[in-house]
C-alpha cells in the first residue's frame, strides 16, 4: 500500500477567514464543497490543508486525512488490527471511497482513495 498524501483537517466556523489567512502563506483553493474546502500549494500540490465546518457525510469530523492507493487493503489491515472503525468503508457521492478509524491517541483518521484513481 502506498500513501499518496496526508492532509490535516482543520475544523473551523471561519472557513473564508481561514482561506484568506492560509492564502497569505501561498495556499490556493483547489476544492470547495461548501462544508469542506481544500487549499494547496501551487508549487507543491500535495502540500494541502482542508478546512471544514463539519463533515456532512460522516458522524464526526476527522483530524486528518490519509490518501492511499488501495483503501480496501487499508480497511482490511486496520479492521484486522482491532482498531476502532468510526465510520464504515463506503463510496461517497463526491468521488471518494473512505472509512474513519481512531488512532491509539484517540485521533480520528479519514483513510481514502479517489474512486477515479483506483
């Protein structure tokens, strides 16, 4: 399994203000679904930050996202380890297949693959 990128998820009610702040550091908007906005560095596109008010398609807002090349294999490995699955593996209407798991420190990790890249 290959990790493609790791993205911190910042929960915020000040989404536009956060966009402006991170814009000062060189980030530009690359995705905006209203409830989640992703900013990336134009020079290094995998350097990203996601800002969300709340995750609209899951029960909790994750602390970070990890994009992998095979989310089904990641799900099997995490499930078999006995880690808590917070949100089951499923296809989301906005183009990803994902699940949430709780890490040993209690952080919620969104593990995903883009369906078009599977």
